[in-house]
C-alpha cells in the first residue's frame, strides 16, 4: 500500500503568464497569512496521480508483484474558520461541500468514493499535523474519512511563506509543518527545499506575489521510508493576505528496507482559494463544532453483512467474514460482533456455548459476573479466563429475538476496561436484512 495523500494531479490553468506585463514592486514585503475567526474561503482542489510500486511478499520464494496505480480527485467546498490556537494557527473549520470525490485504480481494480449527500456540512479539526473530520449530525463511514484525509489542509500551508518580511529574490526554508502537510509524511529526517520570492505584480487589479518552492524531502509515512521531490509555486494575495493559488508537481519514491527504490508515483496538485465575505461566529456555533465521542463515531455498513452499527473512532475494523466483524483497539483490546445462527436464540444456550469454548481449551473460567439486563432485549455477563500463566477478561453482550446478535469483548490489562464502548456498540446494532 501507499500513503493516502499522494501528490494527486489536477487539470489547472497555469497563471504564470498572467503576470506578464505587470509592474514589479521593489523593496521588502510581508508574506504571511493573516487569518481570523469567521474568515471564509471557496476552495477548489483537483488532483491526479500515476505510477507503480513493488509488492514484496513475506515469503521470499513467492513472486514479487508490480502494482500499477492511477488516481484522481476533486474537492469543492466553502470553508469557514471557527477556531485558532494560542499561536494564531487554524485548528477548526466548518466546511460546506459541493463535491468530494476520489477514484483509485490498482491494477485495473477500481475503487470510487464519494461523500454522501447528507454529509455536505462537516467539521475539520487540525491536531498537530493531522486532520479529524466529522459531522455533528451524521456519523461518517470509514471510507469517507479516508477520502477526506487525501485533502491538503489549506490553512496548514502558511509555513511555506516567509516568517519575516522578504525582498524580491529572497529565499528561505519552509516550516516542517507545511512540508508534512504537502507530503503526508509522518516524520521528516532530512529536507532540502528552498522557497523564493520570485515576483510581485498585478493580476485582476490585485497585488499578487509569486513564491516558488523546490527540493527534496525524506522521511517516513504509513507505507515506510519515503523520498519526495517537490516542484511548485503559489500566488499570495498581498491585499487580502492569503494564499490564493498553488500548483505543485512531485514524485513520491517508496524505499525498501535497504534504501532501494520500491515504487515511484508522479502527480500534480492544484489549489484555487478565493476569499469570501466573512461571517460572525457565535458561541453556539463554536460549541456545536467541538469533537466529542458522540459525534465522532464511525458508521459500519458493508454489503453482505446483515447489520450496521456505530463504533468509537479509536476502534479499527480488522476483519469481515460474512456476519462476523472483528475490531481492535490500540490499548490491546479486541471485539467481535456477530449475527448469530437463528438456532441460538436463548441467552443461556449462548452463555453455555461461550463457556464450553474455554473449557475445551482446558482453561479455567472464574470470577463470573451475573447476567444483567440492558435495553432493547440485550443482556450482558462476563468472566475471567486463566490459561496457564495468561489471564484475560471477557464481557459478552447478547440480544434475543428472531435475529439474535452478540458482541464479545476481550482485554488483557485490568486497567484497560472498554466495556462501555462495547455496550454502546451493541445497542447501536441495527439489522439491515
């Protein structure tokens, strides 16, 4: 696999020629965005990519596979700045989407993702170098979050500009945070990128500065070691103090364990960013866009699985087999959701079946908790299991009825108690067929 953000390509109008004939200004000029709460932008980003990578099997005797990759995406939305941090950086925005679409083709296996119509208004929260997308009214599917993570966060690009006043032809190195935003790297080990204040002139009667950036960045992303070659430029509106346009072409080079090239992806990213009339941001709007466990949950839906459910964002779907869905938590817990055979409709039969599983393993089941009734025909019980020197904790949830369901939670550390998560998942299960 490769990193989600990739240098996706878009068809763009090269605006360099628009500067031709403009009068260049001399002297020092401030090149830094001035962002405030209530500021609004119209964002249009188009992108495309193509390339190939090598998939090396775990078994050295298996054949190495070459994967051809193509992709494109379009994002069109209005964005309102909702909150800044103490340093004046944008940390939360409200977006109204017109279009959010992406298509990927891996060896002619096409995946297309489009934001659902009911999710046109979303909140984007920036935490360190990553963004968290959620809807205050409707839970997102994981693939929708994956789609939104391919976007570049426009307000995170300010670090490409000079912190100090710059004269024409002045050069500087960009902030690490903006390079992480552009490249989707998780960390940077080395970077040799130079920004340069190339020119200043009039475009549509507005004073526009052109800043170029070129160079190489090396580091790690979710696919492992990576090197990226960047070549781009942006237009900075000197009147409204914002980045109004960016175009970048780049090459992402995937590296193997010994530093050898394992894949190469080339692309171009284009961003149009127009300033809109500002709006007043009320305390109620600020409060409604705060991320909380209830509004950041994911929605699980899968063709072929006879139910759906909501689950906290920290959990990850790891396996789907028919009517069984497995989830893992970073604290070491696991959870199994299952639509049961209609023959197992009795709570006591289910409890005996679960207990017999451990007894057949010669494990000891002790410290059993009594059965407790929950809402909507759900019941729960639990116990500890000792198998040699290993002790684990289990909590079960069972729903009776013509379409029975179960949720089984397992954890090893007694301090990692996620039973409330499991209870909420169980109560959120809805039969779909």
